[in-house]
C-alpha cells in the first residue's frame, strides 16, 4: 500500500541569502526518503537561492508583493489559488511576516490544516524594529494565543523565553535549533592551507566574520575592537564577508579609513561557498548587538573547528559554553580583550578548544539530528 506523503507549504519573506532561508534549504535537502512533499510561497519577488530550491524539485510560488500596488491587491487571490491547488496538511510560516501570511492561508481554506509558526530571532525589545514589523510581531503574539496556531518553533532558548514574556503562548512553544552539515563543514587542513595560500596570508592571525551589513551585526564595534588589538597583535588581519561588505559601502569604508585599518581589514563581499572560507580562519567573531537567536555563522565555525568569540546574544553562551569567549554587546574593550586573551593561549589549548567546539555541533546540531526533530513534530501534529 502506497503511503500518502504529507504536503507541507512553507511561507517565507523571500529566498534571498539569509539564515532562515538557508535553514529551510537544509531541511528540504535532508528529506532523503521523500516522506514530505514540500512547496514554498515566497512573499516577495525572486530571490538568489530560488534556483537551488527548484533544483531540489521544489515548486516556488512568488507573490511579488513589493512596492507595486497592483500586486498588493492581487496577492490574496494568488495566495488563495496556491493553497486551493496544494491542499496542504501543514502550513509553516518562517519569521514574523511569513507567520502572518501562513495564518491568513489557514483562514482562507476550509479543511482543517495544521498551522506552525517559526521564529528565528531574539526579541530584546521592539525599539530596533520598523513600525510595521512591530505591528506584525504583536499580531503574531495575539494569534499564538488561539487554537489557530498549533505550534510555535523557536531556534533558541532565549528567543522562546523572550517571546513568551511578550505574550506568545507557552504551551505550544518548542525549541528546534539550527542544523549544520558536519561533513561539508569540517576540520580540513587542505582547505585551510589553500585559502591562506591564495590570500598570501600564511603568517597572518586571521579573524573572520560572515554577516550581512546591518546595524544589528555590530560591524562598527568589531572594527573599533580590531583597532585596539592591532597594538598588541601586529600580524592580525580581519576578513569581512557578507552582503554589502565591499568598497561600494561608503559608510563601512569610511569607518575603516578613519581608524587607519585599510591595510589590515579586507572587505571580501558575499561568498557562496562559505565552507571553503571558514576553515582558513584562526578565530571567528560575532559582534551582533541584537536579533540573533542562533547564528548560522556560529554553528558553521564551530563545525569547522574554528573557535568563535560572540557577544552575549541569543543562545551563543549556551552553545559555546565558555565564558572567555562571550562578551558584552556593543563593548569594544570587552571584545578586544577576549580576542587578545584567545591569541595568547597555548597552541595545545587552542587545539583542544577546536575539537571540543566541533564535537558540540556533531552531538547536538547536525542536519540529521535537526531534521529528525522537524520530522517528529510533523508526525505528532498530523
């Protein structure tokens, strides 16, 4: 007897490069048995990752809800059409906007469909959010109190606690962390040597950061801290990767020039194959000021055996479990002191730290382990 696949529609802002989008892609790739039949609704227009989803055989529907007012009036009909054709067993929203649209989808259809919210960030307050996002977060909390929403997934302990205090329903809230391909992201001396040779950086102490340019990511604090450590570590170099991390970013470039860091800070732009970059770092640094729930860059770094110093945001301290590697947000002195302290560690201590960090990811956050948690959830709710 042929077993009917569970139909799941994922609704997300876009398929541009980002933590939530990458986690969704990992989830879909992990569906090796084909137990679930996935479909995606992207609220906005075509994103850079869309081809990768379609290569996995996933149908992507773009609502194209942007500044075009005609599309704004057309989207409810297009949304209804997608849901009516698909007849999903589960509708899962990703992030606040996706959750709101997922709730709208459930209201549009007659059959009893499971609704799942998926929240990917912490909530230290609403002041850092745009006005419309504040309203949507508040509405997410309001909706979570009713039977309309079956489960709310958080990717970190801190995020869950904060959102419950904000008004999200505790009974339906669960935690499923981010997952990482432990084979793709691994301790690899060949990749490391190749990366450093290409940059002519064999004798450099390389500090790496992979994050899009946004105030929440704390690039200013990282640069201020780096200017301090150069007085102690003269062969230190900072390699910055991410969206809008390039010389066209006048604000970022001015900061680097003003601090006289032009020779030691390298703006590397966006990177597709981050697994070919991170193993070349001596140390990863996360300088985020707010918003992070569970940084993908953190998990990828630790999986590659690269220790990471992080601000005390989201679940970083629970994942790293080393007070020497956790610093106060927006504190250049605390960050610079932590980097210098790590630099001065004995080689054997660094080696042990590297192995321990990777083991944490292998044991708790491999893609296979996280997929199993989603799989169990989907089975339980249907």
